[in-house]
């Protein structure tokens, strides 16, 4: 199982790639739509890439809310990992 810091780092890398920005320009507090100018398809792509990266289903609707940050995305991934371990 991945650590919280590892998940955050890997999710940040995914978001940076989709946003076409260097990783060091994307912080945990960066908001997907408001700060990184991602559209709804790009947000879904984050979920798809996270599923591929972590091997767990990610509910993209949890990423589609307003003011969602990179940190929130990492939390959703962490919860998906934890849920999968419990079941």
C-alpha cells in the first residue's frame, strides 16, 4: 500500500502531465479548474490515469466538484486504496 506522501506525489505528477505544466508548478493546494484551467474531460482523465497508476477504481464524480484541489484528488485515491484493502 502506498503512503500518503507517495500518493500525493504520484497524483501531482498525473495532474501536472494532464495540465501540461512542470510538476513543480503544481502544488497540493492547486485547484483543478480554477488554478490549472482543466476542463471536465481532463478531470475525468485524471481519474482514468489514477486508476491505471494505482490499479483501483476511482469515482471521477468526486473530482468534478467545484474547488477540487490536487490534495483532494490524492485523498480520493488514498480512500479508494483503503477501501480496496478492506474488502
